[in-house]
């Protein structure tokens, strides 16, 4: 047992979270990095907005029960809580791999994430409801609201392109009036003609020197910097 303890090099929860986020960003996995940043922020809120300057040994089954109660009291549904717990479990497993905490300290051995009901009925917006969003006048709304409407409309006009694929589009994906990109989820090459309204949306957000077509990932980087 003494030898086991000597091999443990404790790291704080904050240190491991930030290391994972930095690694994902370096690999170009901005979507996953944002998911871990979201998990970090939720856990920080649970910690009364104080830095997570404690080791993983503090996170036991009782801690997870209290975290669940805290999220439920704030109206979180099972799907949201399951996501938060699965992300935290992944971070804990990373800490075990880094030998930042002993394997036998893993609270998810006793705390089962399967308790959450994540089955949701299939649902879809009618075309009438979709067009209400597309045609809505957001001129008086915030920049983020107008961007959300633009991205939704662009996705609808481009065959339901996923948010992560929209976020990673660059000028190289526009060729002779067509949108050409590789889906990150399936790695399938997609080719679509750009409708005039979709082209108009692209031009609305076009900026000289910008890496991406839409200012989504730049907003993510800004949020991350505010956390530092």
C-alpha cells in the first residue's frame, strides 16, 4: 500500500481539466474541448464559483450524489445530468491514467450513471415552425442571437449540416458556388449547391483574415480566455 501511495502524484481537478481542454484544442477537436469547458464551468458553479483547487480524492460517491441533487434543483433533466456525469467520469479516468489519484478511489464504481433516463422521444420541427425561425426579424437582438439564427438557417438550407461542421467551415469549403466538406462524424464527403440565401449568410459574416466562415470558434476562444 505504501508503494502505491508513493506512485500517486496528486494533481488538482482544475489542472487535469485544463490539460484535457488544451490537448483537445491542439488536436483541433474544438467541439470536444468546448464540452469539457462546459463541464468544468458547471462543476465550478457547484463549487460556489471557486477554482477547483482540490484533488480527485475529494470526489467520492457522496460528492456525486450532492452534485446530482444540485443540478436537479436547478431544473436539469436526466439527459443533461448524464452528460455532465459522463464527462466528469472521463476526466476522473484521465486522472487515474496520469496517476493523479488511485484507481480504487474511483467513485463511479458505486455511483452508476445508468440511473439516468436518457431515452427521449423522437421529435422534429414542422416546416412552418422552421420558417418562423428563418424569417424572424432579429435585427434588434444581440449579436449572439443573430448568429444563432444565421447558423440555424444556414444549416437548414444546406441539408441539415451539423453545428460542429458549420463551425469548422473555411473559405476552402466553398468551390464554384458549392459547399464541399467532410462530415466530422462519418468522414463522408458532402457536396451541395449553395442557395442564394446561404451565400448571403456567408457574406454577412465574411471578415478579412478570418480562419473560419462563421465566428463560432472565435467566440469559444473568447469564453475560454475569460475563464483564465
